[in-house]
């Protein structure tokens, strides 16, 4: 998880720099091309179960469609706003994931998670306050 935080945290700075000179749709296209370049390397160097199923592929495709839409919205927001605020506010998506997973996947909601959601929502309020 730490690598994700570091990668996304520092990567967001590069996305903001790119958005200063390139249209957000082009940023998304180059990002996707980079992912397509890295994926075969991962397949080559890492040994993991490569079994696929129709349900899994459909879930991935639907998730990718939604994630791609979210990424485009993020790049457009970066082109108009401050990197720190935009990235922090859009990074609140796990709050939605947690709430939906509790409702539809039967995952457990705890007091600790509820407090985390409340604090995340408070951060949204303070960061978007003008």
C-alpha cells in the first residue's frame, strides 16, 4: 500500500505538470499507453495465476470503463485546479467504495471505518471551502 501512496502521490504532480501543456484527453491517452507498455513486462517477470473467467473479464471491463471516466474527470480537474486540492478531493473515492462494498458486498462497517469516513468528508469540506 505504501508503494501505491508514493506512486499516486508523486505521479499526481507529473499529471499536473503535463496538464499545464497537454490537453487532459491526451494525458489520459499517454497514461493508458504507458499502462499497456508496462503490463507485458509484469506478465513476463511475475509468475501468477493467469486464469480468466467471463464474469471476471466483464467486471474488469465495467470497472475499467468507470475508472477511465474517473481518470478523465481527474485530468480535467487538474487542468483547472491546484494539484494538491484536486488530488486530495478526488482521492476520496475510497469512501464511496467502502460504503458501496458494505451495502452490496456485505463487507463490515465498523466504528473505526465510520470515523475514517467522517474525517475524509470533513477534509473534503475544508479543502473545497473558498
